[in-house]
C-alpha cells in the first residue's frame, strides 16, 4: 500500500514539477527508503542514486550542504554498507557527515545519526576501537539533544553493546542491552524491529555465556517478530535463522542446525548474493557442521569458499577470515595433513598478532596448536 501511494505521488510530482524538482526527489528518496526497509537493496540503491544525481543537477554545489541531499547520501551509504561495498559506503557517510557538520553543526541529530552509521561501518569491519569512539560520540550528543529514551539514543546504546560484545566485555554489553531493551519496549513496543534487534543481541550474548536455552528463546522471539514485521527473506530474519542454527549446533541438534543453515543460505544467496558476508557466515557454519558429521570433503569445500569470500570482502586480517583459517588448520590437522595445517595456523597467527596482539587468548591458543603439530619452531 505504501509503495502504491509513493508511486502515485511520484508520478504526480514528475508531471507537475519535473524530474529534478526537490520535492520530486524527496519522494524518490522516500521510495528508496521503503525498498531498503523491505530488504530490496538493489532497487533502493537505484532510487537513492537517482535522487542524489537529481539534487546535484538541480542545486549545483549547494547540494553539498542541502539536508535532503545529505540524507540521501547517508541512505546510500547504508545500502552500500549492507552490500559490503565498503569504499563507496565510507565515501557516502563522510560526504553526509561533512555536509551536516557544515550546514547544521556537530551536535545536530542528523549529524549524530551519521556518526552512528559510521560506527556501524567500522564495527562491521572489525575496527572496534573506531566504532566505539563513533558510538560514544553519537550517544553523548543524542542524550543531550534527544534524551535517554529517544529511539535514536536507544539504537546507539544497543550498537555500543555490540562493540562491547565483540571486544569480549560481556558485562558491559549486557548493561547496554538491558538499557536498550527496557527503553525500546517502553517507547516502541515489544514487536518493533529496534526492540527485536536488541532481543537478537541478547540471544548472541546468552549463547556466548553458554546459556543455550535462554539464547534459543531470544532468537526464536526475534525470528517470529522479524518474520511478521519484515518477512521471511529479510536479511535480519535470515541472520537470526542462521544464529538459531548455531544454537542447535551447540546443543548437538545437528539435523535441526542443518535445516536452519540451509534455509539461511538459500535466502542470503538470493537476497544478498553469494559473496556477501552474511552468506559467507552461513557457508562457514555449514563447514563446521559437516566437519562434526564427519563429512570432511564437504567441510573443506565450505571452508575454502568462506575463506576466499572473506578475504575478498573483508580482507586477510578480519576476524572472520582468521577464524576460517584456524578452522581449516584444525581440519587439516585432524586428517594428518600437517604441513597444510601449519600453513593455515601460521597465516591465522600472523593476523591475530596484528589485530589482537601477541598476548590475546586466541593468539596464545594458536601458538599452542602450532607447537602441538611438532613441526613449528
């Protein structure tokens, strides 16, 4: 229904005002946002690019400080980030941030939302310190400008919890999630997608803590909500499906895990493409499942595919890349392919020493595995 209304409005404005009138372009942007919310990233990208090109043509250099144009640049950054087009995403975010700071000031809510989005961008790449700084900057400004219970404030609190989780600071993560969940349930309701985001993150936290029953309950609540609000093929729905598979795997429910992984993989390949990070996560998880089932050839194929994709999309030192190297090393070691195992472990060790430091537990564990091969010095 909303799409029909936007299309009718767009057709009327194009006829009455022209293709590049700012009011027409705002409707193009809004249509892009609708498609983005539906997970239709390619169509959303086309709408945002059309709007941005129109602003540039209609306003000339003034588009660089015109808030609706900057909003479209920020929105295009979101799409590029979800498509893992990292260079293009950062360019759009920086363009929006520079324009907002110049036009509206550093403490305006639109400026702060772009700062938050840059935090998301850095977090997705594993640049946790940079992400934390962006989120803390955005949070301080939002609490002052909007108050502690505004949805934008609560979203940033949730995002800061994700960074703490990724840093292994689980108590701090839980505090952020508690705060975000209490706020979103009160302000937005229990079935709002922002509430569900934090519910999903609680699932990940409980899984990390070994509380598998609680993790499953959180993930199932998030999945039911996402399916109702966003549909079965939305990226959020598919990510949660994959994560339920992880819980089933840890519970030893391997058939149920495989069903979740297969469902997630089919969806992400269709919606996001075969080389998207979310697709690769499920490919990697299928590798671990096949290894557990003794299907070693299938496991190796999944790990190889995940590794090639991660290296291309995320780089050689991202934690997902290093995790896959480590798991390939373990697979080779279990098969007695010690030289190949050593190569994988060495590559992973180099990356962990660079990204986590020589004394991190993952780094130390890898050194022990290398020593255990009886090959390394």
